[in-house]
């Protein structure tokens, strides 16, 4: 799909039902991070897969400010004339959904956020900045393998291969800028989540991206769940847990 002169990979998979699930992956990933969710979601509606700019099969863009990324998502939804939109986001993809929900008028049905990095503490900011700097190292492929090994607790080679291929092929400048803009955006997030009126499920992991206590304080209207034995890429590592919570939420909120 062409968005303001930039080619963005978008694929619509026909399913049963009237819902349109728009899946937004993590920084560094691709739409394949939702490989294990597609079959489930097609039971309830269509599935719209996409690669963020500079990721997978999408071209890079000049600015990765959160408002630019959320505008792209809005234009994709409008370009496909989507109704009954069900946003599902992983990590930074969840943050983009939050920005869409706060700033754009779309026919959103419900929202599922999976391990969003929000209300980031100072130690995590240091980790992110170290990660940004590490992306420039000479032996990048070795770094990616080490990164993937560290961020999976217990999974098979197929899932690791999805992550390795995604990070090896991402535009590193795009990835660096996404994280820089994430930090800026998060600084101004306090007291805003209360304004999200759509039914929202937030699934947390063993990673420290998001504080349960802070989230409960800032968004008392959210339903919050947590997977067991997975870090930030729970959609790949523990899909049986993620899918179970997602399906229960979808069925109850129909």
C-alpha cells in the first residue's frame, strides 16, 4: 500500500465475522511476530498484517515520531475502509495503538496491548540507549543472535528464526529512531490513558517494560493479564497463553 509516497507492506486475510483485526508488531520485528495468532483471529474476522516503515517489506521514512506512525496506521485503516477495528499491538506496536486511540477518530471496537513499554523508568531508558548504540557495532549479526537468545526463555528454533531474520533485515537507522522517539513520547504519557474509552486488555510479561501498579493507577479501566515464563515476545514464545486470554476477551466483548 502506498502511504504518502511510501510503500508499506499490508496484507488482508479474509476470515469469518465482522471484526477487522489490525496487528501492529514490535520495533525490530515484522508481521510474522503474530504468526501464531492468525488462525485464532480468523475465526472472528479479517486479519490485517503490516510491516512498520523500515521493517520487513516496508520502506523507511524520514520521521519516526509517534504521531507520524499513528497517522500511517490511521491512513491504512481508512484506505482499506475498515469498520469494527480491533487493534492488537506488540511492544512498541501497542504504544502506536495507544497514540491512535488518543488522537485519531476511527471505528475502533476494542484494543489488545501486549507488553507495551510505557511509563519507562530511568534504568530502562539507560538500557534502551545502550541498545541504540549497540546497533552500530561491526558484528551486527552476532549481536542479533545474542539478543534473540537473551529475549527468549524457552522456545524452538522456528520462533528464534523469525526474530533473527526480522532484526537482521531491519533498517537500523529506523530502529534507532523508533526507540528515541518512544522515549520522548512516553515522557508525556502520564494522565492520558484514562481518556481511552475502548474496552482494552493489556497482557504483561516477565519483562520490565510496564509496571503493573503504575498501569493500574493510570488506566483503572483496563483489564490486565500476565503470561508466565516469557519475556517481551510472548506472541511467539507462549502463544497458547496469549491466545487463550485474547479469545476470552474477544468472546466476552462481542
